[in-house]
């Protein structure tokens, strides 16, 4: 598994007696757009939380660009280049769209300066504007995040994740709750983003990921089930059983 | 036009506040009340840094007001320090107590944070109450005599209330300028982000625990300065300075004036103390009157006096700005 950008080795996550992940090992190749799929309760979100630093795994190791990052604090993840967009929209509600992105972008420039006026940080302002433009929110820059429509909040979410200049972008169900049109726009955006960096999605809409991703990883009951191209996954007997058995 | 003016005032908020405070003693019935409002205004502003801007409700801020007062007083009474050095001693001691209390309290959130700060502040209260030799215990610390202030050979009569007001204003102005700078800094954006969504702030790459500790210490230092100035003003330090009711007052002043606004807490302190002053002339149960007014504000004007005024001005100004 050399050359992988992110390696997950034998990761187990327990919550009390419940085993959410059971000795999962996978590796993600740089530059690839990968999706993690699986039926509800497969452990997708737990897996995502572990690799994005929300909590440290009960057992196992995580390596990013060859470096062991198991148990690193949440804020360190953004600094080393792993950003996550959240499944449940998770923005700074009372701040404007522009402020949301600016705060996220500020991490690279300044974290603990007390006396420098931030209004003078022109590069940061411009960067936030560029990112808002990128996700199609330029016209809404001064709107309070809480007043944005659901789809717009999701777009803001992604602009914030991008603001930290991630090498690895993790997206937790980026199209959750979106209308078909919004979903189309989002898929387009994901394709563009994936051209520039490694992107990993969690998604339960099979059709969506089949057309979008280069690699798929299937989890089932907290265990690794299969990995391969969409074609391979489609023809995988285990995967068919799991999904057909459910539907 | 109105928006223009409003924006300009907001941009130069420290200057606007100072212009107001320079004239403030003229509109107050007597100077001592003006000085009190100045000091408690600063106390509430310091508290608001933590409560209004970072979203952490401390019930223990009396510790910082009290420690600032006591250490300033002890430095003068027992140490024979010059008054200005004593003020710095008060601020430094408060910041240090803030560092210890903050270090312990920021591990908890919400109501637990409030309870831990309350408990720690009670420990400070008890400690000062028992250290009678230094603090005068139940009787408070007496004999903080500062009669003249020597300013490069220019002697100011500190017993003259109007002189006292302006000397104290110099410190308050410096502190307000500092707080405003912090709020406008990149760090100011971080604490607001923490208030809005702590998890997301961490995911954005900010060390939430460190930021919380820093803002806790800053808040303690500002409240400590208010305490030190109060010791000079009263020339005694009552043990009540450390009482939890004093912590509650900071919360009331902030809510009354408008939490999360720069000047709101100051307005809150002014309203609170003015009401106290007026109501005590009629009844010893003045707290009941203040309580009723407080309830009316919390229920019907949750943005507080200043917050409501700002809201109203903004709404009036907004349609014109569109034209």
C-alpha cells in the first residue's frame, strides 16, 4: 500500500459494548475520488469521524502522507491538510457567509493575534470572496448563514472546508437533503474539486456515486466488505447480496 | 445618511464611547455615581468578552473584581506601593487567578462551566475572608489612602471627585481601546466562531481550549482592572466584592444592556446603578424594582437596552440604504 495518502490500519471503534467499526483496513490513493458506501448502520459516519479527527479510534492506526496521525487533536487535522464538510450543516449561524469562510481561511494566516485589525487582512477578504464565487454564493456574501437556504448552507459548508486548503477533502453526504437541481450542481462541483485534490465521500445514494467516483469502498455492519471500481462493485456478489437483501 | 453615520460610529466606537464618557459626569446627579458606572461598566465589558463574545457564562467573575481590588489595596496598605503600581498588581493578580480558574473551568461546558466558576470563586471568597491579617476579613480592607496623584510633578487632588473621575477614565479608556482591538483582531473572529459552533471552530483548525483560556484570562484582567480602580475610588475593599451576588450583577448588567455588543454592558451597568440610586431613595427593597425591570427586558427586549437601540437604528437605516 505504498504511495497512499491516507492509510487506515485495523481500525476498531467501540461505543460501550457496541462495535461501530471492526478492524477496518483501507488505503486511499492520492488524486482519486473515492466513495465510502454501505447500508444504514454500516459504520460510514463513524469511519469518517475517525479519519477526520472527531475522535481517536479505540484500536488501530491512521497514517496521513506516511505520518502516524492517530489520536491527534481535532484542530491539528485541518492544519496538516485534512478538511471535512459535515453531513448535518455545521456553519457559524449568526455570522455572514463571508465571515464564515473568512474565519475558516484565517486559520492558515493568523490564529492568536490580538491587536492586528482583521479588516486590514486584504488577502483573506479576497480569498473568502473567491471561495464564495466558486461555490456560487458570491451574491449572498453578506447574508447571515442562518438565513441561507439549505442547499446554500451546504455550499457554504464546502467553501469553508476548502478555505483551509486541504490536501484531502472529506465530504459527508454532500447532497443530503438537496433537490435534484441542487444535487446536479453539487456533483459538478465535486468533480471539479476532485481534479485538484484527493476527495473522499460518504454517500448512501448508490446511483450518484456510481457515475461520479473512481473507487468505491463498501462497509457493512462495521466491517470492510469490498473495494474496487464502480464496475467491480456492481458485479460483486457480496455487495449485491447486502444491497438486495436490504431493498 | 443614517447608515453612513451609524457605520462611522461603529468604526470609531472607542472614540464615540470616550466622547460620551468625557461629558458623562455633567449629566449625572453626582460624581460618585458617575465613577461607579465607569468602574462597573468596565467590569461588565470585561465579563462580556467571555459571555457575549465567546458564549461562556461565568458565575464567578466576582473573584476577578475582588482580587483586583484586594491586591491593589494590599499593595498600598501593606506594601506601601505607589498607586499606579498597585493598580498593575491588581490586574496581574486577577489575570493569574483567571489563568488558574480558567484552566480548571474550560474543561466543562454550559451549566457545568457556570457551576465550576461559581465554586472556584467561592473558594477565593473564603480564602480572602479567612486571611484576615491581610484582607481585614469580615470588615473588609480599610485605609487605602490615595490623596494626591503625582503626574510628573503636577499634583492632582484625588479627593476631588471630578479629578478622580477623569483619572479613572484614563484607565477605563485604555482598557476599552484594548478590548475593541481584541474584538477586531483575527483572534476576535476565533472567539465568535467558538461561540457560534465550537466543534466547527476546532474542525477549522483552531485550538479551542487555548483560545478559551486566553479569553478567560483577558476577561479576568479587565475585570481585575475594574476592581483595582474601585479600591482607589472607595478607599476600602468590602468583602462583598468577592460575593457571588457581585458575579450575578455582571450577568444582569450584560443582559440589561445587551450581551455581545461592545457598548451594551456599559449601558447595562449605567441603567442598573442609576436605577439602584433612584430606587434606594424611596425603598430599601430597591432590588425588587430592578428585578421587575430586568424581567421586562429579558422577556420583551432580549437584546437589551443598547442592543434594541442598535437594532432599531439599523432597521430604520436599512431601507434608506437601498435607495
